[in-house]
C-alpha cells in the first residue's frame, strides 16, 4: 500500500473551476488560489437560497486512542461512497492545525484512498485562514499591553488630548493570551515585558494554540444570508469579545480597546469557505478549525449552509469523540444555526474498543501491542461499554445513529461482527464495516446505503438543555447525562467566575466544556464508560463574542506539547522539489 502522500500525489485532480461547476457554483463566485483550490464567495447564498436543502449528516466517534480512529477518513470515504451511489454529496470539514500536523497525530485530509487533495496544501497553509486568525488575535494582545503601558505613563488630561479615555486595565485579570499554530509547551506560561521600561511592563501570561482562539470559534459560528450579513455578524461578535477587566471589575471588550474594527478587517476574507475535492472528485468545503477538546470542534455554519443548498447530502465532522465534538455540534453549532441534522455516523475501531476493555496503553510512535494485532474477543467485549454509551448519548438528541466500523488489516471477521452485533443491540439503526481507507468509495458503499436509509427515518432533534438554565445547571446536565458523572465540584475561582458571568448577563449562553479527549470523563485514565466520578471545574472563561461559556475541567491544557518523535522529523523536500514524509 503506498503512503497517504504517494496516493495523493498520484491523483489526477479536476481544475477547481470544473469542480465548482459540478455542484452549481459559477466561475465569478470563486476566489481562486491556484488551480486546485478556491474560496467561494458567500454571495452564492443569495443565488441558491431557493434550492432544496440536502440531508445533513454528522460524523463522530467513540472515545479515541491518541492515534485517532479515522473519523476524517470515514467522512471522506462516506462522501465518495455516496458519490458511487450516484448521489451529489459534499464534505464540510475543518482546516487542520499545523500543531498536530507536525506533532504526533498527523494531518486531517483523511487517508489511504479516502482523502482531500492536494493533501499537502490542505495540511499546510491552505488559503491562510489560520494565519489571519493568529494575526488578528495577536493584534488584540498587543493592543492590551500597549494600552496598559501608555495609560501607566500619562495623565487623564494627556489621554483626553489624544481622544482617549482611561480604561484602567487590571493586568492580573487579563484573560487574553497570545497564540501560535505550533505545539510548544515551553510557551504555556511566560513573562513578557522584560528588558527595561522601553520594552513594556512585565506581567505573567502565556500562549494557546491558534485554533483555540475565540476568534477561530467566532469564524465557525458566524451566520448570515450573504457576505454582507455575515460580515455584520462577524463585526458584532468581535466587538463583544471580552479580554479582561478594569481595576474596578468592569469587563473590557475589543470595542473598549478600539481594536474590534481592525480585527474584523483582518478576518473579512477568511469568512469565505475554501473549496477542494476528494480523490474521487466530490466537492469538499474546508472552513474554520477549532479543536474539540479546547473549543467547540466543528467546521463553519457558513460552509454548511452553502453545501446544504448545493448538495443532496452534506457530511460534516465533529472533533474527537461524541462526548466532545458531537455534543458541541448539537448544543452550540445547531443552536446557533437552527439547522437540524438527519443522521449521525459513529466511527468505531476494534483497537480503540480494546483499549476501553483494559488493553495496554497505546503510545504514538511505538509499535502496537500484540493485543491490538491479534484476535481477542474477550478484551474487545470488555470495551463495548464505550460504544454503547456513545450510541445512547446520540439518541438522547433524537437522532438516528449509524455505526461505521473503520477496519484495519489486523481486525478479524469475528471481531467486526461482535462490534456490529453490540451496536445494533444498543440501538443503532445500522452497523456496517467500512473499508474506504483501502478501497475508497467502493469500500464505503454499504455505509453510504445505511446513511441514505437513516436519513429517511423520522427524527425529532432536540437540544440537551434550555438557554434558561443556569451555568451550573448546564455544566451538570452535560457532566451527568453525557459523561456519566455523579456530580460536579467547582474550585473557588470557578465559583466566583460563574457568579460574575451571570451578573454580567451571560448566564443564558450555552457551555463549551474543555476536557481530555481520551476519556468520557475528565480523567484520561478512566476508560470505557466510567461511573462514580466527580467532574472538577478548575476555571470558567467566557467567550462572549463566540457566544458560549468555557469551563476547563481537570488538567486540560490550551497549548499542546510535542512528543519525543514528532512528525516533522520525517518531512523534507526531495531533489525535484516534492514534499516527502508528510504521512
């Protein structure tokens, strides 16, 4: 089997104008970035608004191993399988962060014969949206420190002469950190302003990874009927972003800093989603890229809207397990957009279920233990509690569930049949093996047929909680009903933060839990479907511009670190100028 990169580089792609025409996008609605990718101007929404809407499918997964379980590969494989059935299917996925691309997990273009191409462009700079987010975010950080610096050196009269009012920033209450699209644990906690009075005022801060920026969450949640209305929504959301408080405890917004307009200018072109294609010539929209363990983990509402007016089936993907990306897809993204999904595809793998049954630790960069490469039905059955819990959680939202067993060559027929049987007993409408990695759309035909059937079943989509619940009630609803916790405990700072947010009128916002992706609980060591635990809320932040409250559970980090053997060690350029070693 060739490598993912070799497969992608051997692909014959359609010109992007031809790809666009196949799904009804006109050439003057494209903003080309070379011949293989283009942004699609949002004004296309005005022209296609009377088209019938396609079926809306979310691909999620059981709790994964650190290696990932092929969710993006399944998303692309399903779109190709639907295409093989003669359906006009479109993928709508996130732009990958270069943090994991050069770290351990690798890129997010799919894999094998189910990929978005060109995969090198997809996994690297693409059309520059993440760079725009980073520039805009760090402009805000610079504005905060510049304003604090100059206010400390000028009287109110001097500020007034410049047309400025004193904000009175409390440096100990600034919550806006800088960002970088690289995994770098050394930057989690930093001291800035060293070097003397001309270089700023020292204070403690740190860095997050760019895709954890509230501006990235905003990009994914902006909505509108065309470019102008989406731009207005973006401007309003940017103005509402809160970066800290004054010395008297009043919130400081980007509007107060006078930087909201400049941030919007830096992000205006990022509003348009990017169009690419699968290996088999189906359309793929790529837009936004928030992580699901530290943000809401879904691609943009705007890309979904365009795709739904152009395709018969739109297959989107939620980050990490169903307790994370899927829960946020429903409770945050669908709450904002008003769109209701028609089906959920839950990706399961034999190896991940074996870890939940008590199998040996899976360590990126090391060979898999024999338990994962030979048949072990006892270990597999012991881990089925995780699959069952995720199926039941999806059904709590009133959505039909199809389980896709993403197979590896080491899986046996008996193991796959066991997963399928347990899934059906747990309430899945279908459970099928999918071999799209090795065979593309032909390997996903059974999955595609199951999804088509699932989309025709009646569903009654419902949110897990109402806006009117308190912040604590929302947190505890998710902790108990999705994670299986006995309850929640709050640190003293978290208690204070919740009280402040509710006093500020933010209590009706949905919550976006930040936690480990390696367990349904807050503790990565608790596998399967753990019970009898209490969720610790260490800190609570408000993403007022994005429109959610952001609790941090346990030891959750917002800046990943690099492993011992990161992926960048293999990446290079050969003598012909071709990229090598990128997966």
